[in-house]
C-alpha cells in the first residue's frame, strides 16, 4: 500500500500545474490545439462553403478545379500535406520575397498550422456541404426564385438554414478530426498538446503517465464537442419533421 501511495503521489507531482510539474504545459498545449483546430475549422468551413456552391453552381472550369482540389487533398495523407504545405509554401513565399528584394520572413507556426489544416478541412467540408445543399427540397428554392429573391439572399435565407441540420453531423466529425490532426503539427515543432506531452515524457521518462494524461484530455475535448454539436443539431432541427432510424 505504501508503494502504491508513493507512486500515486509521484504521478500527482508530475502533473502539478506549477513547476516542477508539467500539468501547466499540457494545458497550454491543449489550448494551442483548440486554437489551431478552431481556426482551421473556421477556415475550412469558409473554403467548403465556397467550394460547395462552386461545384453545384459554378462553370465547368471552376467545377474541374474544385474536383482536383478535393480529390488530391482527400487522397494524400494529412501528414504528407502538412510537410509539403508547411515547408514548400514557406520556402516559396521567401523565394518570392527575395526575388523582389525583400528579406526572408519567419511565418508564425500558429498561422501556418491553421492555414495547412484549414486547406485539408476545406476539401472535406466541400463535400459535406455539397451533399447537405443537395438535400434542400427543390420546391423551396424554386418558390424563392419565383418570388424574385436574388441568389445571395436565397442562399442566406433559404439554402443555408435548411441545409444546416443535415450538414451538422458531418461538420461535427470534421471538427473532431481537426482536434486530432493538430497532433500532426508536432512534426514541425509546434507546441500543441502532443508536442508538449513528448517533451514532458522525454524529460521525466514517465511516458505512460503523460501520454495517458494527454489521451484523457483529448477524450474530454471530444466528449464536450460531441455534446455541443448535439445541442446545435437539435436546435437546427426545430420545426423540421423528425427522422426515425
């Protein structure tokens, strides 16, 4: 019993918020992960909305370009895309700046992480939102057009509200994917939760303790996210016919 108590005390010491504990580092890493995921999800949602409307209502050239974008991004593993976009895009920007006589710049890891994951999220969001838009009853859209409603107003007042309930389950999955994909940014050295966990485990050799703690933090984030999206979906479905499985 004494040995167990000592082990528990040692674990609690390692997870304390203040040094020499590493709990504060893990929480800061979690905050960075949520910040990147939120930024990437928002960027991906914007790209996905534009992509979905472009695929449905754009010209043939635009539809082909969007098809290439969604196909390539969804086919290539996220880790490979992160390495390509993070290093290649950063180098390309600096080469352009040097060509015009400017100095090299150091792109923020936060901005780069949001941009990279946002591009990935945008490809998946395009298909999620495209399917949700196609689920909107055609009669509703035709009625709005018959009343002379312009395309922008039609999208804001009719299409987007009606497609939201069908889009939310897919968007919830994309948000959960975004929270987990932030762990891939550890390969480029960004201090998100996984990177902080690796540093803490490497410094203390308590790998089991810290990776279990990180897993529990990811699980807690997933549970809270699922609860939040479930509430949003119930709110979006108010007044709609109930779907029974």
